[in-house]
C-alpha cells in the first residue's frame, strides 16, 4: 500500500516535470477550464479520440484475471475508461497502467452497473420506489458508492429513471414506476447518494442518469422497440425525472437505444443538444448506451462511420462499446464530415468528468484493497439493506389478518422461490455474489427456531416447460424437478401444516433488460400449484416475487394474503421474515398500477379523460370508453398498499379556496392509526386541472408525506399548494399555469381519495 502510494507520487512528479498530467487540486470551474485546456493543448488527435472510447472489460470474475486486451488499449492511449471489471486489485493495476505507462498519464473512468447495490444488494429500483422514502434511496446509493469506490469504480450507470406504463417491459423493474413526480424525487435522491457533496471525495462516484430518453415507452413493452410520442407527452409525462437528475447535478447522462421522432436517441440532436444542453443546461458527460452507435445500422439510419459522425454532432461525448468514435472519427474529420471543435468538445467533457471526480489529484481515489475488504458486504450495510427491503414490500391483501404469522405454527413453505438463495437480488446485480445469499427457507427456519416448524417443498418449477424456464432463469438457474412429483410433494407438505406460505412468481431474471413478457400471470405450473394449495382449505399466504406488476385477479379473489416482496436484494430472506412474523409492519405502496388483465395495458393512474368517460364500472356501458369484457379499473391502483394496522382519514380542509400566481394555500388532513400496531402511512396529494387549453390528466401526484404513527396516534398532515405546482407544458411547450378551477385530493392511494376545489385567479 505504502509502496503503491510512493510509486504514484513519483509518477505524478515525473508527469509534471515532463509536462504531463498535473495535479488539479483546487476546485472551481475556472481552474478546471485552465487545467483541461492546458492538457488538451498537449494532446494529439489520436489521444483525444482515445478519451471518447469506452469499451467493456468483460471481466466480472473476482479472481486475479487481468484483461490483456484492455491493458493493451490503455497503453496505446485508445480508451478513456472501461466498465465491467470487478476487483480493487485488478482495477488499480489498470489505472496504474494509464497513469504510469502512457504519455500524458490521464486516469481512466471506471464504470459499472451498480444499480441497486454493489455486493450489499438492496431491492430492485421499482421496489425501492415503493418505499416512498427518498432518504432510504439516498442511503442505498451512498452505501453503493462506498462499496463501489473502495473496489475501484468511480462511475455508476444509475439511476435509471425511465417512466414506464407497460409492465410487459422487463426494465420496468429498474425504474421508479409510472409517475414523473415521484420519479423526479427519487432521481434526485439517487444522484445525491452516489455523488455525495461534489463527487470528488474518495467515496463519491459519478452517477449517470439513463436512458435518455423515453426508453420505457417501447411499443408493446418489447425491449428496444420503437417509441413514438407527442412532445406534450414527453415534457409532461416522461422528461421530469431526467431533468430532476440534471437539476440535482448528475455528472453524466446515457442516451437510450430507442428512436425519438424516428431518429435513434444516440444521434438525436434535438434531444441531446436542444433539450438536454440548451434547455436544461446540462454541462456534464453524455455517453451512449451499449453499442448503440453500431445499432444505427439495423435501425436503418447509418453504418458505423456515418453513425459515429451523427452521434458526435448530436452532442454525444463518449461511445460505449461500438468503437466507432475511436475507429472512424479521424477519417470523418479528414473528409470534412465532422468538426474538430466537436471532437474537442467531447474530449473536454470526458476530461472534465475526470477532473470533477478528482482523478487528476488521485487517480486511485478510494480504490483500496484493504478498505474494500472492510466495507464490502459489511454487517452495517447489510443491516441497512435488510431494513430497507422490509420498507419496500407491499401488502396487497390480508383477509382475516392472516399476516403476521405466529412463529409457533407449522408452516408449509412451498414454491420455487422458497429455497433459491441465488435468486433474491433480481436483475442488475452483476457485482454481487448471489451464492452467499440466504434462502427464504434458511431465514424462516432461523426465525421460527424453538417455536414452530417449517416443512419445505419446492412444489413446482418456474415454468412447466424446460425451454421457457431456461430462458426465464438466465444466469441464475434454479434446479428443476419433475412437475408431477413436485406437486405431490407440496400437497403432502401442505397436509401437515397449519398454514401454507407459497413463494411464487418470477425468477430473478424474468425482469430487467431483454425480459419482456406477454403473459403477466404467475407462470403456468406455479399457478396450478397455487390453485391446488388453495383447494386444501388451509390458509394460504402468497409471497410474490416479481420485478413487475403481475395480473393477480384470480389470486386476489382466492388467496388469503398476498405480500409482494419484489426482488429484495441480498438480505431479502431475513427482511421477508421480519415482515411475515410481524417484527416490521409492511408500509410499501405501489408506484406502478397492477392491471386486472393484460389487455388493459397501458394502464396508469394519471391518464387523460376521454370525451366519453366510463360510467358505472360494474357494468358495460355501450358508447363509453371501456371494454365489453373487462372494467377500466386496475386490480390495485397506483399508491395502494396495506399495513398490519389501519389508518383513518379525517375530513380534508383548505385554508383558502382561491390563490393568485404568487400565493399558496394549505390542504390539511388528520390521519389516525386506528389499528393494533405502530406503522407508517404514506399520505398522498393529487391535483387535477379541471379545464385547460389542452386535456390534462384526471389527477397527478403533487405531494406525499410518509408519517410514522404509533397505535392510537394521530397527525395533522399538511400540503402547501402554490401556482408553480399547477404548471404544465402547453401546446407551444411553454411551462405555464392557467387560471381556473382545480381539484385537490388527498388519501391513502390514487383511488381512495377525498376531493375539494380551489381556483387559480
Ligand atoms: C443497458 C444499460 C447499461 C449498459 C452497460 C446496456 O445494455 O441498456 O442500462 O448501463 O448496458 O452495461
């Protein structure tokens, strides 16, 4: 350690003496500009192009394997950074090569998809959003940064803030759900957590908000598919969270795979320059998604050389994986197809990101083998992950207060997720070590030790058909068994039990990238199992593992209790037991609508009205906007979630019924814990613009408060409403509020609301 530091100090002095990389030390934009300008004056065109190149290291093994190809590229000055390499020692060596064995000694950006934790894995982002607790999200991002930075990573490709209204899309798991207001609050929390105060400290890393833009609106929920959307919808429904991340000072932005207005986002100048840079003032680093410059060929827009020129011209600074920037921009420059000033601009942005991270002062930043051992997956982080996970579970149903269970019962724990410790984390947990994670069975045995008894049976495969199961399981397989035998074993186990706990749903990799589904029911054999368990007449608790809303219409009508545990991370098993046995009361609320049927999708709470709104939802009303065979109503609406206690709402009051442009009013409501235990309630406030120059959503979330109430306790919850909160992007894309009547609603979810009116004068 000491030796390494000495080596670096000498290298730094040598570099300075040789006119190489100097230390930035001080902050400030002016100093940074001088430093970067000075450095760029000494750079050749090839060296500048090298800075724009971001290849994948493809080496996530924890052993000492060194990536020879990356090392060669570093020595040749061909790359500005890399991603997908795990291990402090390996990364340190790669960084050392850049600093000591290249002409200018420019340090590297070291990226990774640290999306919901490094080795201490937190719930998937969709679940995190269901905590409605931005502090918890910030804490998770902070812990991720502490672990990742000690392991050599200085850049995470998170947060993913794509609004999604289509649960067929597997990547719904990676975002904060369907609402731009909540999504914006969460986006800012992620950025604060990763970047800390200013991104420069040893345990602060650069965040990357993605995927800009609109990736979550892929047609049919099929990944990478076409997006086509009005500008009003973009600005009002989808852009908010990206902008919130920019406002929070996010250091980098990643463009998306999809087209926007028919042009791949990667090369969409309107999006990258007009909106992101000019309108929002983003001055950080803009990186493409994985090989998305290369993908402009199948998009039918351009081959690699032309696509690279287009992407650069659109405002892209760094090319992830395609190699097009490094490989073709020189030729394009010679042919006059790109401007040198654009290459300089892109290079400057990469160097500025490195400067802001403090890499020119200390290229290794927090990367430290001993520290990594100390902080990675440490007890303190795991404790926080366990507590956070419990906050994200959503109690969807609890007939006869079946939950919490008493640990002194005989419990039949059944299902393919019950003993699948390697499946607790869900998607994008590449940096974790899933084989170390406790299974639910182990955790439940521990939680009931000395009191009750757990009888386990796997009960079913994930899918009956082996080929579908292989596709579903991805890299984290769950051992298969004979469908018939598994079912019989489960029924035998159930026969001996007081209560059945069925751990069913999606395997971890059934959501995330490239995991779209058309059927959103619990998969075939698991559903058969659940029906047979129900038929035993014993009480059934469904623990639902999923990365997306599923269609649970049958389950809601038949299963006694449903606790949605999403994918809860490395500590999920213990967290689930904390909630199942009542150490913690569930408090999560949905941030994504659960449909009654796939045919209703897209189904979201903040929709526009039609000219023919549906009437009585219990019957078919011809010539209204509805379906012959299904109601318009969701099964579980946005904002919904139960607790072990109950909350009652008093009558809402407004202190005024009119405000002007500079004024504000306060909506108040008394909320009381009327049940049998302490608990959190998230009180939600929605606004509706009754008549406007364009049709406005029937309601939009504009505020929420998460309050802890002891049994019997009450609190007065207040929301201040001002004219800014009534603004929207009109047809001319002006951000305005229009005078007239508004409705304000408060309640425990987006369906169960009380409403009052006020006027904006
Ligand atoms: C994903 C990104 C991710 C990148 C790097 C892409 O396939 O779309 O979200 O950050 O890979 O792993």
